[in-house]
C-alpha cells in the first residue's frame, strides 16, 4: 500500500490496467489476512486511506478502481464463509458407523515407520446406520494399513463399512489445512472393511502411467514420480534420492514446480517451430498438451501459477494481444486467491508467488524501467 501511494497521475510511465490489477490483488490479500487471522484493527487504517482517496481524487479511474477493490473484498469474504460453512455442516455424521461409497482420487503410501496408505476418497453416497440419512460429494482422507491397500488404484469405486469419521475443531490449525485441501473429514480403517468394484476400471491416465512405470526399475520410478507427476513417495529409497539431490544441490529440481512446465513449453515451441506449424495451430496444440499434463498430475500451487500464466500467454498469442508478465502474474494471483483464499496462510503460496513477483519486478526494472511505479523507484537514473 505504501508503494501504491507513490504513483502520480502525471507520471508518463503509468499504465492504468497495471494499477487496477495490483490494487485488486493487494485488497484481496489484505482481506484474506484480516478475515483468516481476525486482525480487525487493520481495517481502520485501510478504510481511512481508501476514504481519503475517494474524497480527494476526482477522476473516474480512482473511483472505479475502488469499486473493483470493494467487489474483490466482497468475493473473498463470501468465499471464506462458504468454505467454513461447508466444513462445519453435517456434524451428525461424525463419530458414528457409516457406509461410504465413492471413487479414489489419490493414493499416497508411507513405508518409513508404520507402513500406511492414505487415500483421498470422493464420496458419492454416505449412509448413517442410525438415522438413515444420506450425504454426498465430500472429500475424505482415509488411512489404512499398507498391505490392505495394495490392490487399490486411482479411479476405482469402493465401499467402506463401519467407517468412523473425525474432524478437528475449526480453531485447530489442522482444520485450516483440511479446508484448504478441500478435505471434509478423516478416518482410519483398521481391518478389511472395504469392497472394491471389480467391474469398475481405473482412470485412463492411471492405466497409461502404470503401463509406463511397468518398464521402469525402482530407482527410475522414484525419479519419474516426483519430477513428472508431482507424486511424493515416503519410503527409504525416496529419502535416499532426496539426500543425494541435497548433496548435489539439485533438490529444487526434484520438487515439481512451474520451472518444469516452462521447460516443457520451450521444448514444444522449439519442436513445433522447426516442424513449420502455423503459430495459432502451434499454440492451440500446446494448450491441449498443457491441460492434458495437468489432468494426469498432482498439481501444486507453483504448478497452478505457472499453468495459469502460460494459458494467459497462449491466449494473448492466439488473439494477437501484447503479453505482459506483470499483468498475467497479477491476474493469476487474483484467480488463485479468489478460488481458495486459505492459500495465503501457507508457505508454498508465499514463496512461489513472492519469488515470482520479485523476479518479474527485477526484469521490468532492468529492461523497461516502467511498470506501475515511478522510474526512480524501479531503477537508478
């Protein structure tokens, strides 16, 4: 907010769209922090500052920008209320024996201390034996012994009997993580209490990945999963590979992030360029490849940030628009925060978006010297 006050209407290096997007992004971040941390005292200086601008500035640009910021803050408030309301509903299902039917969305194993497997289950039907009530469309995190989960695959439909769901208090920090991940409740299966539908086949991409990994040895598979699929394994061989990557200083490359998607973009563009494919067809093919890659992987915050920025770049290239990195980054930040404001409180979002903002700022400071700030602030004269 302090930097934004340095902008003047007389600056010839000023772009209105940049300031509007940055104001909306700053308002969304501030609103999320205030609502999630209950720091209501921060509202007073913000309201006074915005009221001062609204009363002193006569241009329509300022007033329209403030209206857009108010709309962004309202959407953030509604989104947080919706997420918390969905988390605290249907409390009467907790702690009671249930019959749960659903599809497996993700499987993660841990064989370090006590071999367990965690599955993310998207429910289609939840039956309460006491009241006969029905509950649908919830995401559950279920742990079970590793040996009992060997026959489970992503995309299969299963039925779990006598399942007791648990949920932390809303004030518990762990509940904040569950809300961010979209998980409604957790449970632990101690015995063979689930049934797998044999007629139901796993997802097509799961079958393709299993076909590919069938020809890999163990070490190659442990490199392939985190690099290309974003799947983290918790076993002795995965820990050994992580320690080796730390020793050689390549640990960042082992964590699938936006740089992997950018590398894929560069390779595809180079191949399509030498193949003499028309530009619009080239970008359209790459959009389909990127979306297909997103569907078969486990996306992280940095991966989603890079995906949104690349899609915006491809859209601008297809329609002949001038692409701006600062605009794409700010718009991506707005979309991510509006979709899930709880990302603000976690380190992966802060590091990914913070470092990207610094890189873009330094790039514009070096080569253009104009974004939304005064030239003297960006670079020495």
